[in-house]
């Protein structure tokens, strides 16, 4: 059940990341059009594009953790004998999960500390820059748990796109 839920969640996160990337391209195109054709560059485009880059990158990184789309320390596992390899894989996923928890926790603290401030040129709280840290961190923890359960059961996590 966890695997089906995570696969669906990862797929939707990837869709959102692609939509965010399309939005970034559209926003930057509008900025270039405004600057060079209209001679009146919109002031909000740069800030919004930078915020969207955070969402696309961090949510995409979480999906990469789930679907093993990252290079990571696992590339060194080919050098480890087959016997202890599973334990090293578990250690890696525990460390990645701890890292995700730290991201979520610290992103929450940072977001709360700047919630009262506004981003320049757009009427959004400064905390929107830290929200993707929290979301990505929670996703990384969830996906790491899935990998650990799969390792205990001696199964493999099938990427969301299969």
C-alpha cells in the first residue's frame, strides 16, 4: 500500500515540477518580452521565477530519492561484497531520511522566522521560499521509509514511471 501511494505521490510531484518548469520558462519569456519589446520590464517576474526554481528543484530531488534517480552513495555499493551490501543500503537510506527530516525541521523554523516579511515585488510571505524545504524533506523521509521497508522485505522499489 505504501509503495502504491508513494508511486502515485512521486508521479504527481514530478508532474508539478514539470508544470513549474513550464511556468518558469513562461515567466522569463514574459520578462524578456517586457524588457526588450515593451521597454517596461515587469517587476514581479524575477522574484517569482526564483521562488519557482526552489519548488521545482527540491520537489524534483525528492522524486529522485524515491526513484533512485540520483547518483548518490549507492554507486559505491558495487565495491561492497553482496553479504553486507544490504546493510550498507539500509544505512544509506537511514542517513538520507535523517537528512530529509533535518531539511523539513529547519525549513519550518526558517519559514516561521521570516513569515512576517514580504518578498520584493510580489505580495507573498518570505516563508514561501522555505516551504519547499519542508515539503521536500517530508517526501524524502517518506520515500526513505519505503526503501527501508523494501530492503527488509528483500524487494525493490519500482520507479513511479513504470
